[in-house]
């Protein structure tokens, strides 16, 4: 259930920004969550109303934008998605690959009133 701790962390960021920038109400929080981040977006959605109750973020919409996984092949230079079942470059079949996107998890934007 690390999503509960992550949701608390999101709220901590929002509250720090509220103190710093003087806003009293949050309308929307946009998150970026990578396909291979290990985070279950539905759990964040479930915990958010509980964690935000009584704060400036209570009632805010939590918008989660997925980040698809992308890889780079060091053999042929291919950049893009690779089927999980193969773990090989779809162009050359090489295994010298590195993930370039898909592990992200961050607050992208906070919309306030």
C-alpha cells in the first residue's frame, strides 16, 4: 500500500505550495505516472479523498496522465516502445536497450482558486 504514502506526499507538496503562494483552494492536481513506475493510479484516486479531507485540496480533481514506456537500443539507435514479452529491440532484435521513459512519478500542475 505504498500508494497511501505517495498520496500523502502529493498532499504535502500541495500544502507546501499553498503556504508559499497563499492559495486557499485547490481545484485540480495533475500527476504524471509512468507505465513502469510500479504505482497503481486507481489506488491514488481511492486514497486522495481520504487524505485530502479538511485541507485546501479537499474536493479537488486528481488527474493522472500516464507516461508510456519508451526504450533506446544501443545497437541500432531505435527509440520507442518495446513489447514487454520480448524485451528486445523490435528493429534489430538486440538486447542492449535502456528505458528512457516510463518510470516517472511527479506533480505536473496544481490548479488553484
